[in-house]
């Protein structure tokens, strides 16, 4: 079956702009995770959804970052007033339930000029 | 708070040689432990996981890892490395603390020489 998909695969924006990154999890997976991976680093946890609600958003770096999952499936990560330091690969993963194997998408490479 | 340390930024081994990648974690209770591999241009792929039970776990591609509670370690091993194993390897710890969070180490890049 289809894996986790993320769109767009690449996004180039200017400093101060607003961006939305989309994640389509594997069908039936109730848990969804967002991570950020900077060059040479491991993925950094941002937020975790169980169903429609954010069960843990402690990894969001500041209030410019926000994520939603209104119907418990597709999720959107929203970044306001982008800064050059936001440049990274944003990864999405899903799992059948918390604590189990996470399946990762290919990521969205965000470049803020 | 949980954390993961991968002390080796990069390792070079000869094809056919054995491999051990080190991972130490910090967490107060029994953690969920994972090893992922990331090849250039590829997404993260799970190699193996430990939740409970037998402390020696087998994974895909001939990899295994051993959970040692006394050393807070979860080292990854392979008896004979293939050139196609060259990639970045990440150890991760997951724990339920009123929610669920997975913390990744910084990764170890494996180079394989002929």
C-alpha cells in the first residue's frame, strides 16, 4: 500500500513569508509525528498527534510554528514569518499507535532565503 | 528528559568486516529503543526495535542490537558489512510521558571501503 507522502518535496521561500507543509499518513494510522532535521543532525521531535488532537507539542520551537490534523488523517505544519534558521528537512511519520514503529515520509526540504 | 548519545560521528570499515555502532540513552524507565538507517536521498527506514523481552533483537539486512540496561546502551552490530550498508544510522529512544516522544541521536555515518 501507499506509504507516508509529503508535499511539496521542496519549498523555497523568502524570509518573513508563511509556509504550509502537508503530510498524508498511511491509511488507518492514528498517530502522526512531525520532525525537523537540520544538516548533519538527527531528526528533532516537533509534535505528535493521536487522532485529531496534539498529544505532545513540546518540540515546537516557538509560536511561529503550528500544526493541525482536523480530521485525524492529513496534517499540515504551518510556519509563520519564516526565518533563515527554519531551513531544514521537515519529516512526517505515522504509526498504528503510540510507541510502535513509525513509518517516515520522504520529507520536505524547506529553504528560507 | 530522555536523550540519546551516539559517540561516533563517522566510522569506516572494510567490506566484509564486522561492525558495531554505539548508542547510549538516558531515560528513567524502560524505554522503547530503535535503530533507523537513512541512505542519501532516501527516507528513514526502521532496522530494528526493542520494547521488552529478549534483550538481543534481530532486524532487517542482517543487523542485530543488544539492550544492556546496566550500561544504558543499545549497540547495533552486523557480522559482515556490505558496501550497500554505507549510510547514516540513527539510534532513537521513545517513551510515554503523558504523551509520546521519540528522541533521535545525532547519527553515525558509516563508510565502507573495498
